[in-house]
C-alpha cells in the first residue's frame, strides 16, 4: 500500500472548442487549485429519536485558484481574458478535466477522469510586487461527466 502524491492528480482546461477540445495542463504558474465539494445537506430529527439524521441532497463545488502569469501558457491566457475583459455568462465558462494518474482504468494508458463545466469568478489581479498574480474561484455549472482520459493522445471519452 502506498500513499498517493498530489502531483498524481492532474487537471486540464479545454483551450480548444466544444467540438474539438484541447486539454491543456493546469500546472505551470498555478500555486493553488483546490476543490471544495460544498455538500448540501438536509437534516431532521424525528420525535422518537435522540439523534439527528442527515442526508446529502446535492453539491455546490468550487475550485479556488491562484496563478502567476506566464507568457505562452494557454490556460493562463484563457483565464486572463475572462478576467481582463470582464466576460459574463457563457463566455465566462470553462471545462475542467480532473485525471487521477494513479488510477489506470483498463488498457491503453487510460485513466479515470471527471469532466465538469465551471463559471470563472475572478477575484484579484496584480497583487504583490514580484510576479503578476491572479486569483479567483470556479463554480460548478452542471453535473460531472465521468470517463477515461488517455494521456498519450490527449483524448477524453465519457463513460
């Protein structure tokens, strides 16, 4: 039994189109990329019980991000454009792919992956005096799409 290293969970952002996705790695320049599940729960206690019951009724996932601006990084350019041009609605949405490189699924170098659409909610840009940094959150737009990702070809296939 071995512990899983954080670097074995990879994240990608679609820098292509919906019809022809290009899964660009989220990595270089990113100092934070953390998902909070924000489970929504429903609790109640019946008159004959001493303990409250709780059920999970939904999720409101959020990804907090922070990055230093690097020239030529496709992911950073997408997020900067959304922020700097103050985009709204569908124009401020991105697709994120999370791949567990420690969880090989089947043959041919396919790994367990989850795709989800997020709205980019920019926060700050230009903090500090060294590197140009941006921060914000991404809030889930819809349900996850589970599937497989083949790193060698860069192709995600939904289950």
